[in-house]
C-alpha cells in the first residue's frame, strides 16, 4: 500500500472514531413537570367507586399514559392546581415535584428514585370537595436514564449504575449522580425535572451523552 493510500485510510479511521466518540452513549432527554401517580384506592376516593384513569396520550415509556383526570396538590404554604395524573394506577400514591415546587408547597421532599417513598414527605391531594392525605409519597425524582438490556449491553452499562450525563444544548451542563434503570419494558430516555431543564437550556429534541469513568 502506497503512502497516499495509507494516509487516506488513516484519515477515514480517525474520522470514524471522532464520529463515534461524538455520538457514543447518547440519549434523548425529556423534562418532567410535576405529576402524580395514584393507587387504585386513592383514585376511587377522589373520583368515585370503581373509577379508572382515562388515557389521553401515551408517554415515551411503554404502557404509561397521561390521563384526563387532574388533581390539586396542597401543602402547608401553598397549592398547585390542575396537576397531571399519569397512569396506569400504581400500588402506592406518589407525587413527583421539583425543589422549587417543594418550596412553594412548604414541604421537605427528599430526592428519591420513583417508587422509593419510605419516609418521604406527606402531601394532601384534592379533587373538588374531596381530599385525601398521603402520609408519604412526595419526592423529588432522582434524575435517571431508562434503557433496555440491549441498550445497556451496547453502552457497556448495568442496572443501578451511577453515571454523569452531559446535556448537548446551547447551555451545556453535566449532571452527575444519574441512575441507570434497565428493563426491557423501557424506552431509551433520560428524565429530568423542570428545575434541571431550566438549568441546561432544555428544548424538545435535545440529547445527552452518558459519561462513564475509566474502569467503572
């Protein structure tokens, strides 16, 4: 192989490596506004016996949907009306809010993974004249990445691994302490709350790059 040919091959290899590094471990990012997941028992207390949540629009995670029903969140210092309820019904009621929301409500909501609500903040929920008190369930959702086992294998990651993600926006930010959640029922997306979205200049379609320390 002559010298010119070798240089062409090397150039293509370098370009391919650069392209791969630029797009390596990328993930679509979604911003989640405050929302609620309800148990079937609480659905019935708020909306009537035998009531089921009414799907309006499918969400990015398979099987999950935005429901027609809405609820008011009430804390010692304030309230938020018209809060979205996501279905389907869950085993326990949970309100996912931002730190700013927690200040507005006057509650001390901990940062937790979805579903881990032990010793989390209590919250009142109301629909019209009906009100319930959830003794726990108000959390600030820990930022996380959903992916399938195939995604995890391709990215060299595993379930519950903690990574950092660089948001590739015009206000790039590196979010640390991001938990990887692996399940074949998931769709590849990173979820952040609105405080985090504002910090990184979030817009529809923005992507992030998952960063992993050498040897991790």
